[in-house]
């Protein structure tokens, strides 16, 4: 082959790789519909969970407020979330994960969030099975975590 043929084939290949993809009509959005009920599956790729009927009674008035835990590996810095009475939620010391709203269904806490400042924006609903809740401690099992793994959140002390 001569130089012109190679150059032409190369340009043709580059043009094909740069051609726009067809639009599917899917709009890029982080809006998460508020359609969760107790019988719906939260996410289709969430592993099946065998729920044992040892659910705890949750005092829904104790869940409002700020809940933090140390950043893994840096015990002097805390991160977490704030649950407001109007159903909105906000992140504490998390730059890329932003909580939007929350809902309590019996002993299950649902947290809607989205990512910001990263290449791939995602919207997520975290599902936490509450094991302990009182005025100072919230212990929960994220249903996507290994059995036995628990996350412990504490209310920050005044002035922190």
C-alpha cells in the first residue's frame, strides 16, 4: 500500500471513532423519584437479604439531628449527615457526597444522595437497617455491607 492509502484509511478510522452516538432520549439528571414503599426493591443490583424478624422499635423523634463518625484512618476528623424534621438531609464534611432527603420506614433508614465534583455523577439511595438508636448513638447495618458489619454514628458534642 502506498502512503496515500494508509493516510486515507487512518483518517477514515479516526472519523468513525469521533462520530457522535445516537441519542436515546435519556436525560442526565440526579433527581430521584420519591416512590419508595415498604414492598419495593430499592435497587435492582442490591443483593437479596434475608431479614430476621428481630427488628427493634425505633423512636422516630430520636433520629432528628446530626450524626457523625470518624473518617476512616483519621480519628480527629468527623463526617456524617444531618436529618431534619422536614425530611431533608445534608452532608457533614463530605465534599463529593451530598445527602438530599431521608425517610424512616419502621427500623429502616433510607438516605437519598448524589455525588458532586466527580466525573460520573450518581444518585443513590442508601438503605440502613437500624440496630440501636438513642439520644447519643445510632448503630446501623448498610444492607449492601457484609453481614455483621455495623456503622456507628454519634451526635457531635456541643461546640464541635
